[in-house]
C-alpha cells in the first residue's frame, strides 16, 4: 500500500522536477550551460534505501564514476567500496592497455606520444566503451574514469601539448562524438578525487608502474588543470552528471573516513 502510494507519487510528481533535485538534501548549483555541480549535502540527509527507485517495473541502477589525476587514489577508493554488497566495481582496463595481443600501447605512448598517442587513445576509447555498455549485475556500479575523461583530459592533453597531430585529434574527436550521440553512456554521479599534482607525483613514484617512470611533475600538472577546468570551473566541456568533490591529499586513514562520511551521498546518486 505504502509502496504503491510512493510509486504513484514518483510517477506523478518526480517528472516535474530536475532529475537530481528531489533526491536528498543535495545542494545543487546550476552552472551556465553545463548541468549541475553537487557542492555538498546538508548534514540532515535522511537515510534512503538505495535499492528503491523503480521505473517501468525495473530497478533503477546507479552508475558512479570515480575521476581524478593519475595515482590520486581512485583504485584504492574503489577497493574500499567493493567490500559493500550491492556495489559492483569496474576498474580501468589498464592491464589491457599494457598488453593488447603482446603489444603495450600505454608504454609506447609514454615513449613517443606523437607517434603512438592516437593508437593508445583509440584503444582506451574502445575498452572504456566496452566497460560502459557492460550489463550491470548490481544495483550500484562504480567505475574508474570514463570515456569522457579519456577524451576531455587525456586526448585533450596530448593535443594541447602539441604531441598529437591535428588529424589524429580530429579522427578521435569524430569517433568520440559519434559514440556519445549514438550509444547511451549512463552516469548519475561523478566523484572527483581532488589532489595536488605533487601528491600524485609522490604516489606515482611509490606505485612505480614501469611505463610511468618517465612521467614528470609537469605532466600531472597539465592533467590536474584539465580536470579542474572540466569538473570544478566548468570552463571546458560538458559535465554529464553532478560532481561530488572529495579532497584526496590526505593519508589513507583520513581518506577512508571521508569515504564513510560520503557513503550515503554516493550510494544515493540515482535518486
Ligand atoms: N591516501 C593515500 N595516502 C597515501 N598513499 C595512497 C593513498 N591512496 C592511495 N595511495 C597509494 O598511492 C598509489 C596510487 O594509488 P591508486 O589507488 O593506485 O591511484 P589511481 O588508481 O588513482 O591511479 C598506490 O601505491 C596506493 O597504495
Ligand atoms: O585516457 C587515458 C586514461 C589513462 N591513461 C593513463 C594514465 C595512467 O598512466 C594510466 C592509468 O591511470 P591511473 O590514474 O593510474 O588509473 O593510464 C591514458 O594515457 N589515457
């Protein structure tokens, strides 16, 4: 009875409001042309069963992207949430980028970006698309990065730094535009792990991935600036979902504490 009343309410009233506006006490700032930027939640947010939203008799699945600079702590964040039932976690397919039929496009790109940037980013685009269209098995999906950041951050960086020829950029751009126009890429919330480039540099050195040994601090600074322009200042490209910013320079203990504090905001992303 109560459930039916709620369903009726949702059908009658929810369509009258912007999709995110009723979910919780979410503070949403409208930005000129780029959708909404979630700048925080009030402390009085009520606890809502994240499995509840039902549309056309189907459970609404929630998709959350974890975005951030290289070595900002995305994988660590996903590992933490992967321990929660009902959440499926998709990490970036980095192992594929390091080994496609015996070749290493990630390594080649770092060695000679002008020659291999297109090759690498074409494969990133394909493998990220593959992730996006994978059928969801759980009510909540958390994904490391997206086809959007591949284009808006990494391809953009190669091009802007003069390391990707115009024709390569044009071909990748047309592919990307075709994909986002013709294929549904669902997303309900972007969690941005905001770090300083210096922190990432330290963590990158500590992780010590062979291909990344050539990355200078300036590279992380460029990636950082592109992320900030996209997700914070809304100066560059469309942002396809609200953004939750989590400061991520802190030590692991504090980060896990922050993830716990933000758990409800993140898991209720679809409401
Ligand atoms: N909060 C943190 N403090 C210190 N080191 C961290 C923290 N989070 C992650 N690390 C370490 O930094 C490196 C990069 O983290 P990772 O989660 O792989 O980043 P990403 O997936 O964003 O590239 C790893 O060695 C990881 O153990
Ligand atoms: O579109 C992309 C996305 C990522 N990369 C690079 C950057 C890093 O070297 C690895 C994986 O990134 P993490 O932040 O460590 O997950 O892949 C790229 O070149 N292009």
